[in-house]
C-alpha cells in the first residue's frame, strides 16, 4: 500500500494528519522533522538530514549509511574503506580482491578464469581466455 500524503492515516490505532508525518513504522507514526529510519517495523535514529535518502535497511535488522557503508546479505554492514562490494553476500574490497563464480579471491595470488579461481603461476601470470578454455 502506498502512502497518500493528502489523507490522514492510521498508525497504532490512532489517526494522524498527513501534515508533519511521513508514515507509520510498526505502531509508531514517523514525524517529518525527526532523523529516524524504519527498518522492519523498528525505528532507528540516524545522523544527517531527515529525508536525505542516504540511509538504507540492511537485511531487515539494521540501518546503514549508504554513502559510507555497504550492506552484504551474509555478513551485514561494512565500512566502505573495509569492503566496497559483496560477493555471494560477503564483503570484500575491489582494490585487493575479486569475485569469481560467487567466491571472493585475492588478486595478488589468484585470478578468475570462467568462474573458476586459479592460482597465479610464477611472475604473476594471469592467463588468457584461450588458456582458460583448455
């Protein structure tokens, strides 16, 4: 159901005016001027401007800053300095690791060859598609 900003709404058994509220979270009406975010019917306090859209719900259990953090389905919230991408739900940093066939791998010691992680040979050889298909 979408929220109609022109009509009063019911939340927790009480009717609220549309002016000054942005919806319901569980049984609590959310005021426009309070920096909170709703995540699976739980209200979380967030920093930054209200309505900035910079906060997301991670796995239905916590709120995170989408600019400075990444949410991975298997291991939750990570600082973007620690992990900036997810591979099968696990956080990794693309400057040092890659994702191959759903598994993270270390660029310095391995390479990806058609969804298979392979060990680099001496001299950091990464192989080619021709070699991968042999």
